[in-house]
C-alpha cells in the first residue's frame, strides 16, 4: 500500500477506537443515570441521541478496514491454514483470557455509589466482548469469501450487496416502524447466515471501497449522505422517545450503514494526514485499548457520575479518562517481554 493509504487507514482506525470509547463512556453515564432520565434537559437528550450515532461509527469502521485489507487476497490451502494460524488461533486464546480477566475483575471491584445499579454496571462491563466471537467468525470465513469474490466483477458484487442490504437493513427497519405505530408481529422471513449478516455487509463495503467502485460519486454527495444519516438517526431516536417506544440504535439501523460507509469512503480520499505520529500511535494500540478499556470504565463510573455536572459533561470527562488510562495501561503492558504483545494481540 502507498504511504497515503497507510496514513488514512491509520486515521480511520484511530477514529474507530476513539468513537468506541466515546459510546461506552456515554452509554455508561446515561444508562447508569437512568433513574434520572425524566430530569434530562432536551439538550442532554439530543446529546445522547447524537452520541449514539457518533459512537456507532467505530465498529463499522473496524469492519470496513478488515474488508479493505483482507478480502483482496489470493488464498490456497496452505495460505488458508497460515491465515487461520496467524489471525484466528491467537485471537481465540486472547478472547478466552480476557473473558476470564473480566470475570475475575468484576468480583473484586466494589461499586460504592448508591446511584449505580451493580447489575447494569456488570452488563456494561462486559458489553464490548460481543465483538470478539463475531470477528473470529468473520476471520474464519475470510479466505472463502475472498476466493469467491475473485470470480466476479466489483459491479456484480455491488449488485448482490444491494440485495443483501435491503434484506438485512431495510426489512427490519420497516418492521420497526410498523411496530412503533402499533402494528405488531410483522415478521418477514429471510436468512442471511452465509452472508455474515449486517457485519458481513460492512466488510464487503470495505472491499468495494478498495476496488474504487464509489470514486465516481463526488465528495460533496458523500458528505451530504453523512449529514443526512446523522440527522435521521437523531430525529428517529427523538421520535421514538416522544412516542414512548423503546428503541436502541444498533448496527442494523440503515442510516448507521449509510453514514459510516460514506464517511469511510471520504476518508479513503484523504491525502497526507496531519499530526500523523499521534494518529499512528492511537492506531497502533487501538485493538489493545479495545481489550483493556472496560477495566477502567466500571471503577470510574461511580466517581464520575457523582460529579456536579450535567450528563453530557460527565460523559466527556469519562471519555477523556478512558483514553488516558487505557493508553497508559497498554503502553506499559506492551513493554512486558514476551507477554505484553501476546496478551494485547499485537503483532
């Protein structure tokens, strides 16, 4: 890859981890403070709704980077075995180790604030680990998907992606809207098991970005898609709130897809990245920070939630603290001979 492409990939990866920390900080404050939800100002609510869109960019970015870097490869039997050995075996071991670390740590962390629900805090504590089995499954399938993609043109793959996207994103959205308006039990049957579901679509989009399929569309159009997607996500959450419908923004929401994809495409058109040494540092330790950051979130939550500030300010404070503590921790762990790189899955 050219120097510019390395720089923008690192830039996207840095954004991805910062937004993951941001959503976990915001979720932590707003969920833990859920008893006070009726006292939130309109500005706090809008901040929360906007933060959910911003925070949900991180995982799609990681997945699109995966598709961009790993799907455009040739695999034979030997390369498949090497790929699995390099990318899957160690990841499975690290996942088990960190699951044990979190299970043990939770037993020793005392939540001293009466405002913090321990059960909810425990769920928050483990919330990020859902990503691990998902990405392991994607890695196991990657060589087969890559070999299949070789046989088709990007245009044909894009056409198939459109169909899968309609099934994975649009149909559930229609069901959601109907449910919000009292039309229940509308369940359209379809199965996307072999496609990787919504997460597989993000990976395929990363591959199509690398193939240059979207270069014909102007940057202004891509920017407009990002803005419109953001506004729809915020307004849809607000509408569901005033209707009293419990809605949680997740990765299958179609405007998370459009917004994150358009922003990823825009980033792929970047030239030289400013402050690249800092960006490179954030990128280098991104996955390590993903692994460790929840070790700090739970003990910090009862402290930050007691501060005499509004929820948005508390969320920003927690986010900054998570960045600082997590990066300091991984830099220290990384320097432990023979152990640091392995436990952080850094190669």
